[in-house]
């Protein structure tokens, strides 16, 4: 089963690990390579959640009891959109600076902080509420939409898909 919850958790784990990889980078080129991929995925992840998960949460998730604000899907969605905007703002700011500069690190730190708080809150509130209220069939259907969302947006620009001569390849790389 392609459960939307499992797929979101997997994305969250990937995002966290990429921020850790930034800590291991030792050059401008390494920072740029990691951040280019990570910042694009931060944008894609927010868009995927806003396209697939949050509309379903609004319709099927949580408890609209005003006495239980923790389970209000509208509040959880508003928080998520606000968080996504803060992350997007930090990502945009980072793109205006060279990787490794003080300004770049400041913007990346802001994105990391905002993202970390968002993931924690989402995993603590929106996702458990959705698990309690959504059927397995719905979670699977949304998981398939999530996978389709990413499949339609995966870029293969710059990938050399031409056949290669094995002998030439070996000679060139030996």
C-alpha cells in the first residue's frame, strides 16, 4: 500500500538528512550541490503537501470541535501554509547569495529552523489526526496521487541517456 502518511514521513526524513549533509560539506561546490537539490525539494514538498495532503485533511481530517483546537483541520492547514511560506521565503533569500557566504548561511539556517519546526508540528498534529480519521483506502489513493505528483515533476535535464560503447567507456574511465 502506498500510504500518504508513510510517503510524507519518508520525505521528512530525506529533508532532515540533507540538512545534515550540509553540515558535512567542506567546499563551496559541495554546499551548492547539496543546497540546489535540497532547496528544490523543499519547494516541491510544500507544493506536494498543498496539492495532495492538505485538501484531504480539510475534508476528512481531525475534529472541528471548537473545544479541541489541536484537532481542527483548518488551523492545522493554516499553520502549514504559513510554515511553507516561511520556508519558501528563506529558500528564495538563500538563492540571492553565493553558497558559503554569511548571508547564505543565515538564509539556510532560517530555512532549516522553519522546516524543522514545521515537520515536528505536522508529525505531532496534522498527520496523527489524519491517521485517526482517514480510511486506509483514502490514504492509499492519496499516496498514489503523491507519487504521481513527484513523477510528473522529476527533472531529467542534463542526464545523458544515450547508449554508450562499453569499450570506450572503460578506456576513458580506467
